[in-house]
């Protein structure tokens, strides 16, 4: 999506190089995102950035420095299950 923004200091090419996914894309952050770290408990995240990697994605919420990895569903929603301290670490974890 041409209007989706990238984190400061990152280009789409750099994201693709670090992740190893040549088809990585920046996605519109206006979508439902849940973080399910606890047993049965889900927290709603409000994305600032969303990066798509086929069926996976990375989400950086507003007012949070962590990046969350999750599944991207056909309806555009995301369920996250893992968190990383920074984008580089998250990209390498894909």
C-alpha cells in the first residue's frame, strides 16, 4: 500500500534485506490487532506501523517501543503471540 508509512530510518528495501522476504510490504495500520500473551487474556493493540510478510506480520503499537509478531488473517485482523525489543530483532525472528 503506497500510503502506509515506515518507521524512521527504515526503507522497504532494508526491511526486505534484513527479513529475507523480497515481498515484504507496509500495510495500513487501521485494523484490529490483539496481543494474546496471557492464558486466555487478550489485549487490544493500536498499531502505528504494520509490516506484512505473507501470512505473518510485525506490529508496532502507538506509545509502545516493542514490536509484536503475529498472524495476518484474510479479514485483515492480526493476532500477535511474540514481542521483540526492536525492529531489527523482530525481522530476524521471522
